[in-house]
């Protein structure tokens, strides 16, 4: 459940009785002790569980509009976001989740909401749907995906995913969706760090990106397809020589400290991040 409130009234017995009655009369419409708001939320959730999504959406939207100060508002927004997701209205789902994190950062639902927001953000980035956080670019003669990506602070891979392109070919006057990230939260990922806290803290920049990297270990060169290549499927190198973020072939839990100082991710996560993050991106490593 989300935020809950307690009303504590002290004082003489007679005065306390009067005050409690006043609180109940005032708070019941807001749903603090049940009432219409809570029933509306329950009906919305039940409709969603039963697959009656249009009905659930109406109930939950009415709750959010009518009872914005309810102690169940974060619950309602999360349920509403999930209904929007189920109905493939990802832009509205993102808005519902973002509202929880912005207005109710101390909600007990914050971690769950952030996880859902991350999934929605990635789905929107990789889809052709143009939202208020994206722009449309009209291809000019002589332009390439690389040139557009560089000018827009994004990657060729993301442009291709967002526009359903099978190759790098584009034509003049073609409209392309250009996702705009603007230093906003996209998604959080679990990572592993170096043994004995050997991962350096500070601010670094990504200076190179290598798909299916070769691992140059001391005295040997380990090819990308080798089971001994600890770098996994992607490498993003920092401007601190020898350090970066990479994938993993190690079956150990990803959050364990196993590397020589680099940041380790699952292959699926690092491949997703690789598509989003351009060279020059700042990376802040904190304890």
C-alpha cells in the first residue's frame, strides 16, 4: 500500500470526543477511514483484475481527479499506470508513474513505481510513437544516421530502433523520430563492481563503445565468442584507462563484487544501455 496517515488527538476526554467526531466527518469523504474514495479505488482495482480495463480506467481516473489529497492517491496512480500499460497507452502510463515519484517521493510504492517507469521509458524509446519528449527530424540531402545522431546527442542504434529501420539507409525528406532524454530518469539497472571496493568513484566520460569486445588479458587475447571472455557482449570504456562498463558471462549474482574495478551488468541490460548511451555521456560512480 502507499502513504497512510494517522490522526492523533490529545486533551481532555470531552474535548477529544468532539474533535474526533469532527475529524471523522471531515476525513471520511477523503477516504482516510474508508468512504466513497476508498470504495472507488477498490472498484477500479477489481475491474482491472477482472480484465475490465475501460471500466477500471474510468474509476481510477475519477479517483485521481476527485480525491487528489487522498492518502491512497499513490496507490490509485500506480494502478492507473498499470491499466494504461495494459491498454498500450504508454505515454499516459509514464505520466502516472512520474507523478508518483515527483509528488510522493517518500511513498512506499516508490521503488515499484521506478521499476515500472523504467520499463515504460525503454518501450517508448524503442517504439515509433512520438511523444512530447521526442522531436521529429526531416532528413536533409547529404545527412546520415551518424550525423543526425551526433547532432542530437543520441545513438545510431537508438534512431534505428525508434524508427523501425533495418539498416542505415535513409532518404531526403524522410521524417525520423529523435528521442530526447534531457537528463531525465530513464531506467535503473543492477550492477556489480570491483573486488575490495576497487571500482573508482568520481565522474567519468564514455570514450569508446565496442560491441562483442575482444578481451586483452595479460599474456593472452580472448576472442568475443570465447566462454572465457569476461566482458560479455558489450564494452563502454571510460576516460580512465582500463575501466568501463561491460557485460558478463559469470553466472554469479550480478550485484556481487567480482571485477578488477569495472562495472559489470547482465548482457541483456548492457545491450539495452549500449543502444541508448552516446559517446561523451558522463558517468557518476558513487558509493
